[in-house]
């Protein structure tokens, strides 16, 4: 056998221990017989234990908990019993699963068909996979009971000791006792800590609950990893007095230990009559149990239990399994990535560090990835080997190489054989590992979609269920996954079946999400957008009978009635005359809507509410349902505003679930999940804080934790599975994809709590977060059978600057580069080898790089090729014209003047609407949740529409007072002093406008209908053509018959025509007034022929036109032609050109600060493919329309 040291030297990894160098033999025998291996090293271990404290790095002393368990139980190392421990090792999940299924089948044959087999799993994902494997082998999965290790152990202990159904030491239950004790303002001993006392003095209830949750988690770790500490605290001693304990503890650590010890003793006094946790008591009294108790327990205990593929097992659980193996066959199936004895390997850097500190003893330099990333598994397997030394045990193993000709397989096999990659033969032909550098998470998913399609295309045997996609932040990625995989462009063949599994229920469950939002109501008001979103939830919508169509109506009502924020004023607070009444609440808005339904249009205000017309006829029922929902929600908010006992909270939740949520089959699962979480939380609250009054914020945090129980993680299914990084840990897939592996993800930047003494005094076997995350990455690397795809945001989306990947991805790339380049490769060759594993992607998925011949980039989305081609050729110029030819001529019939005016105000919009029925409505105004402080344009128009007719009608004080009341009650006006200022300013401007209009109408006004013919005349365009090559045909059709205009002029007086609007005049105001003026001059040639336009702060008039029909003739011809093809007349830009300059017109057409006229949706659609611009004939049209207008325009006197 080739010594590993020689291979290590050949690979340049460094040297192994110089003092006690030993060859490491290959083959399964080393893992198959760990006790022999351990026995050959006893002397070295004993010497190391005597020379160094057990907690120093590098020490291989026996784990303290296993020693403690032996001391407590007083048992011989190998109890004589027919039952024993069985350990089975493999590097592949499939091998472990086959061994488990074989053992379960053998046990079932011996025990009979009715005996349930006990299997302990680490996650819901592994449970589902084993259920599927059992069903595949036997046709059905039946009579197998899956459970989790801690719960199973608690249940077995409960057969010999009196314990509650659920462990009160579990963090989700211990947190409530900790919270109650921390909320005690008495002279509790833990308040003697200055730091803790200062924190509690400043902390509110949510902060105390957060601290209680962290303490409960730390105590749970102490229970399973530091039972000797708890035994010391129980006896009133310090952990610093323990043999082998840390010799140095800072003042902060000693202070933290003092208050934690006091709090633990208080908890233990409530939870254990014996003054000891049941698990520790079981270990101590295992030898002394009454035989009758054991006999009764064995009648309920299973004959055997299988512990399958747990990535970590705390020492306490291992000790309990060892003791239970005296009566129960315990079979442990453990994943071991290496067939060699690798429990002493370290990285080369670690070996050098130990050597420099003169602490290098028996450590060996091993595979760098295994040594650096596998520390958690290393400690776990080390403890399992110690377990075989202290109990009757047998072990076996079965390992398998990965035969694939890829670098992925080469790395896996090198880890398996504890060899450098160079020692395993010729370099493989394929990478098997590819790292994609993208600009965003969305681009990573787009790249993934194309890669999967390519793999499915290349391998017909590859199924979607063979692919795992894991990511660190599944909740954030969820909508992007649906966008990329749920709506693929192109043919149905591009659709990949997928499922997102393992989302936190607090975010994925719609009922839970809504309920958690409502529990925050005591802390904040409800915004209008939030209320509408709650009504979108299926369970709520079905309960109140508000479907999607009705919800659109509700949104319109809420916007019109001024609903912004807040359910209703607090009735408990007495009215204060100095404080204005709340405005823009839902109660305020609903009152306006109910008044608008009950009263006629234009009704006067009632108290401070102006009736708002909304619901009509049968819509009153919808208004009532909306009011019932807001009333119910307001009642719920008032009810939870008080602190309640657990029983009170149970009543609140029972009522809320029945009142707000439908219980139909469509939402049954979501409702059931919330009920289960509520039951668990309320039971824990009643057990730990039965008499305590708990605020809603604390209950909300507790419910979120109950919903997001890690045991509810994701499960595999029949398509591509998207999950969190941890949900499907350990499960093998042909392809494993890691998305979102950005800098700071693995290992994460999270740190242990500052009072966590385990973080200060770490020991072998502790579950450290950073080690756990490194081991997680190793597990994912080993789970990939054929390919490993990694993607990260490696380029800034702003400036394309390079960004680093996660540290572990960087380490993997460094290792692959060094291994593929060879041990003596120069730096340039190593860099080139690294780049071979990396694929850089452009910012856009339709970049031309994806379509370059012979390039490494590709895409399956044909639409991207179209976009790339259009961009290369000039997309807008080459786009297919929307109007390739004129539309058919309209039938000769009279034209309403309103349609004629509408056309010239916006020719493109009129063409699309009148001839094609295309109406591009503006997006529905978004509801806002902030109270108004200004009168916006829409609010000003609405206020003017209500108030201006009142002020025009009469100038007396009563009319102004009435207008003031209407303005005060209008929902658009802000409240308070700010609202009064805005109101007064608007009323002053409206009063001035009304005065001008009233004087102009003082002698009375009449409405005059009209109908007359206009003989269309085609205007000369000079060198340009109005419609290009279609000019001649359109001109002939447009001028063939007269155009008959009909309509009515609203206000004609003895002095002329009067038009007004509460605004400053713009291009369309001038144009509309000019067209009305031409009609007026045409129908009343003997009248004053004067048109006056009144606005906000500006007034103008038009002088008499001698030949109005001649002015209308070209407009009539272009109107007919413009109803068949787009006319290059853009009113705002045209007015700027005629009234100011070309540069002003260009600024109106395209503007970087505000939306330009070129951004208009109707204009863009009508002119698609024709590239509209301000080139001719635009200028000629502008002058044709506006030059006569300007000639007759006068400043009004």
C-alpha cells in the first residue's frame, strides 16, 4: 500500500507529523474495524490527554460526555447483553439506503407483518426519499414509523421515567419560561449581572422575548453538548471548577456564567422534581432501574431502531443510544466520505501552525477539502468510533468510487481514497464542475434554465427529478424562479417541470402570512395597499365574497373616497378640539361611500363628510361586505391591543380563524398548517407562561417560530427541485446546482451569541455554525453524481466591476486549478486552469455573445435571438410597421365635433380607439398609504369640479361658505393645519377664476347646437408628404365628399364664446379652444366671433376669423386621412415649436427628467416600425395647424 505521506509530498500539500509519522493503509478494513485502529493508538492518545487539556485544539482525548455517561451510569465498558450497536458506513446514500431496506426487510420477516419498524431521520426530505425507496422495492411503504432523534429518545425515556409528552427543555417550550422569568421585575439572582440587568431595564417585551429565545437555544446546546456544566450549576458550582475546564475565563465570561447558572437553577426547579433533566437522570440511573420497570418498558420499546444518515448527533444523544442499546438493537447508518482512517488529518496550513506552536503530535496532512470542510463529519465519526469502544458493537462498511470521467468524480474519489487527484491517473476529459458568473440572481436562473435544457437535450435518460437546485435565500428567489421557469418563452417543449419546496410557512402559507401581518396591527396602522393585498388572499376573499373583479371596484372606491391609512379613530380617546379629526381612514372613506349611495349626486356635505358616488344598485352588497371586513379587522386590532394570557390568545385565534378565513378545500391545507402551529405554540405558552400577559408582538414572534419549524423542510418530488441549501442535505442527485453563491453566503457572517459560553470554550464535537456550513458545502459537492453547477453574482450590474464568490466557492476553484494544472505548474498555468472552470455571462440574455459561432455561450430561447438580431440591425428602424397600409375608408356619415376635437388633441390615440378599438388606459392609480400633504393634479381637478360651479353661480357669502364646507369635506384635501393652508390657496384661485367666468356670463349664456358641412381641401406639403407614398390615394378619398360636423357650443354670450378650466393653458387647451372658435365663427358670422378662455392665473382670447370654413377645410381632410393612417402631428411638441423654438420642441419630445411626448404608449404603438421623429412633415403640420391659431391669439383684456 502506498503511504499517504508520499502522495502528500508528491502533491505539494505539505508534510505530515515528523514525530510519529505512520503509514495510512487503504482499503475498507480501516473503516470496517475502527476499534482495532483505535487500540493501536491508545498509548499516543493517553499521552496526549495527560499533556494537554481536553479542550485544546488537536487533542484526541475521549469526548467528555461519553466519559460522563459512563461515570453516571457506573457501567462496564461492554455490558453483556444480546442487544448491541450496529454501525454501517458508506460514502453513498444509495448504499446506505439499500442496507437499511435490507435490514428492515429482514427484521420484518422475523418480527411479523404487524410490528412497526422504527427509523430515525434527520429531515423530511430523507423521510420522503426512504418512503419512495420502500414503496419502489415492496410496492408500498407501510408500518414504518419515521421520527426525529430527540423526540424519539424523549419517548423512550418516558417509558421508564415520568416525563411530559413533550420535552419542556426543547427551545420552543423553554423560551416561554425564560421569557416569564426575565420579565419578573423582582430581585431575581440573574439580575445581579450588571450587563443583563442593564439590558432588561431598557428592553421592551419583544426584546425580552428575543433574548429568551436565544437563551433557550443556548441552554439546549448545553444540554446536549455540555451536560457536565449543567451538573455543576445544579450543584451550585462553577464550570471553572471542573477538571480539565478552561483555565482562563475573562470577566465577561464569568459574569455570563453566573447569571446563566442562576437562571438554569430556577428553570430546573420548575421542570424537574429530581433536580436533573430526565436524559441526564436516565444516564445516571440506567443501571439501577427496577427490573419490573424495564420489563414494562421493553414491552413498549421497539426491538430495534435504525438511525439513518444524521449529519450530526450531539454527544448526549450518542450516550443515550449507547445505553438504550442494552435493550434495543441500535443500527446507525452513517455517511463517511473517506474509506481511510482520516480522523487525524488537518490542512497543511494547520499542520504548520501546530508545529510552530510545538503542538504537532499525531496529526497528518490530508486532502485539503476534506480536512478543511469535513471537520463536523470528522468529529461525528470520531465520536461514533468512541461509541464502539464503550458498548457491544459491530460495524461494517461498503464504499464505491465515482466512475464518471470528470473532475467532479476525480475530486470525490480523491476524498474517498485520501489521495491527491494527481495520484489517481490521467486527468479526466470533462470538467463536471462549472462556475457561472452573472450580473444578478435573475440572470443566474436564466443561465440555469438554458443549461438544464442543454443537458436534457443531450441525455434522454436525464429526468427533471434528477436535478436539485439549492440556494441560500429561497424566499427571495421564489418569484424569480416562477418568472424564469414558470413562463418560458417559445414552445411548450422548453417548459421544465419544477417545484419550490421548503419555503418558510410564515412566507409561503397565505393564511399564516396574513395572520402574522394582523398581529402587527397594535404597532402600526393599516395602509390601503395592505388592506387590498389581504383581500387578495383566497381564504379571506372567499370568506367575504370579494373576488378579483369586485376587488378592482373596491380599489376604485377606496381611491375616490380618499382611504389612505388607519382603520378607524380610537373610540377610547376623548375628542380633543385642538386636534383635527382623523381623515383618510377606512372608516372615514366608508362613511363617504355610504353617504354617496344613500344621497343624490351633488349632495351637500354631512358633518365633515362629502358624499362620494361609488356604489350603485346591487353594488351596495359589495360595499357592505367591505365594511364588514374592515369592522372585523378593527375589532381584532382592538382586541389584541391588550396583553392577553395564553388562554385569552387561544380564544382570539379561534375566533379569528373562524371569522376571517374560509374553510373550503382550496385553503384547507393552509388553514390546517396554521392550526397545527397555533396548537403547538399555545400549548408551549400555557406550559411555560400560563399566567403571564403576553403582548401581540411577542405572540407574533412565537407564531412565526412555530410555523417555521425546521422539521417542515422541503421534500424531493418528480420535477426539478428548488430548495434551501439545508433542506435536501445528503440526498444524491445526478446534477446539483448551487445558485446565489455570492460573497458572504458560505460560510455566513453570522456569529454566536456573545453570552454563549460554548463559543468561548469550544470542544471537539461542538456544532459550530461555520464548520456546519463548510460541511454542508462538502455534502452538496459529494451528493452530485455527474455534474455540479455553481452560479453567483460576480459582476456589478451597475459598472460591471468584478465581485468575489462565496469563500468556499473560491476555495473549490483554487483546489481545482491547482489539481488540474499539476503540482509544479507556474502561476499563469494555474490561473488558466482556474478560468477553464469559470463561464462569464453578459449582462443581457439577448447579448450577441450567445449567438457567436463556436462560442461557449448559448441559449434555447429563440426570442432572444430575435432581439439580438434586431439590436444588431437597429431594432426600431427594422420593426414591423403597425400600419403598413391605410385602413379602409370609413362610411360617409356625420362626425361629432367632440370626435373631431378629440382627434386633433391626440391623433394617434383617436386612430387606435375609433378604428381598431384599442384603448391603452393608464395604469390603475396605485393606492397609497401616506396621508396627503399637497393637492396633486388629480385632487385639484376633482376639487374644482365640485367647487367651481358653486362659486360661479353666485358671489354671496353663503355660496362661498358652502364651497368652503365642500372643500373641507372633500377627501382630496389634506387634514390639519397643512390642509387648511392648501384649501385656502386653492379656494382663492378658484374664487378668482369663478369671478372672471361669472362676469363674462353676467348677461346670460346659451347652449347652441349646430350642424354644417365642411368641404375638405388637401393642404400642400411642399417637398414633404403627409403620409408618404399613400398621399395621393388618401387625398382623393378625403376630399371626395363634404364632412358634416355636428354638436353644440355650451356657453355663447352677447360678448362671445366662454370656455374655462382650472389649469394653466397647454397645447391641447389652445387647440381645443381654437377648433371651438372656428365652429363659432362659422355658425354665427354676424355675432361678435370672440372666444374667451379662462384658466388658473392665465386668460386668452381669439379674434374673429374671416373665413373659418377655409381654416377647417385642411383640418377636415387630414382628419379623414388620419383616421386611416398615423398623422405626424404631435400637439405638445408642435406647440413648443411654433410658440418657442426647435430646441424647446426637442425637449418636449424627449426628456430625461420627465416623460416626453415620444414616450406616449398610443403614439409608440401607432408609429411602431415607422420611427416617429420631429423631422418633416412634422414641422409643416405644426405650422399648418398652429400658425392661424397664433395669428388670432390675443391676451384677454
